C-alpha cells in the first residue's frame, strides 16, 4: 500500500515494519503511526471500557436485587376475579402486581386455576421465577371450570378450608377487582384482623376507582358508629401495585389496641351489669 504526499509528486511505499509515513513539506513534520499497533491498542481499551461498564451494571443490579426493594413478606395472598373483566386496565393491573411480587421476591398464594385475573397474576409470578401456591377445592379442580392450576397445587375439601389455608400460608392479603367471591374473601380477612385473629395487612388494589364505593361504605360505617375509627386503618388501598405493596410493608398492626379495648369493655360489663353496652330497646 502506498501513500501520496500533499504536493502529489511523491509516493511512499508501506514500510516493512507496517509504519505509514505522511510527509508535509511545508512544515517538514513527519508523522509516523503504527496502524496495526494503534488499532489493537484502541480495541483493547474499548474492551476494557465495555468490561468495566458491564461489571458496574452487574454490581448495581446485584445491589438492587439485594437491598433495592426488600420485603418482609414471604408470600402474599391475592383475591381476584375468575373473570378477566371487560376493561384492559384490570388485566394490566393483575400482571403488574405479579411482576411487583417477583421484583420483591415475594411468593404468591391464590385460589388456583388459570382463568381470569387469577390466571394472569399467577402466570406473571410463575414466569418471573416466583413461587406460586394454588389452593383449590377438589370440586373445582375440573380443568373445564378453572383451568389448570399454575405452580404448586394444594387441594382442599371445601371453600371454608380454602380460605383458612390461604390465610395460613400468607403474610399479607391483596384484593384485585373481582365479584362476590373476592368480596367475601376480602371481608372475612378484614373481620379476622378486626377480631385479632391475625395481624396481617390487608390491601385493596383500587384499579381506576374500582373500590371507591367500598371504601366510601367503610368510611360511612365509621362516621355512623358501626366501625371504630382505629379499625379504619385495617384496610389500606392504592391505585397501583408498587404503592400498595409498599403501604403493606409499612403497615403497623392495630388489632392489639382493638382487642384490648374490647376486653376492657367486656370487663366493665361484667363489673357493672346495669351499664352494659347493649341495653335492650325500649
């Protein structure tokens, strides 16, 4: 290979040692570059930069996975519809919740099957590598009814046993949109918390205001004296999965105060029967 000088009058063949010489007559400066050596050095530097960047990203990812979003929950029970609902936002919320649990390394307990929102949230956790437990009554195990359960299957004898087992295996409860069954399961675990049977947090994933009227009902019951103000704190809610799980993480049990108050009231009734809390109607 040959190179021409600036005046176009002289050619310089490539040197045996692979040096390329460029002559600039006006300044009498000779620039010598070792093309092959320079290219190899640059490639080596580029590889080192890429390797350093990859290592930094790996360290950051490991640190984020280790301490970025830790959870105090081993498993969360999710109540939700066996129907997907008519709006995409409900389905998106189920998938988002599943991914949030995976990100926090939290397992899922649910009612089994692969249909509706139940199927979407369980599939999201399972595909993300999370542990899934499906608790389902034997009478509902027909695939034509619920689809094939994702993850570990725990068959039980009845709906009552199903709820008891879901509560036993879980550290917290979340309700996605759903129907009668979802509402019944949700209200039961709230009542258990109210009575001091458990101290686990209960949350509503209030997708696009789905549970606004239920929350309004609870507030109305507080205002009218059917629910104690402190008991209002038994239910937390948020419009997205990340905020809701974080609120559940920060939840402080209140049922100890409730149980203590009820115990004091019962003692007062026992000591002073005439001042009972439930006087007969006149």
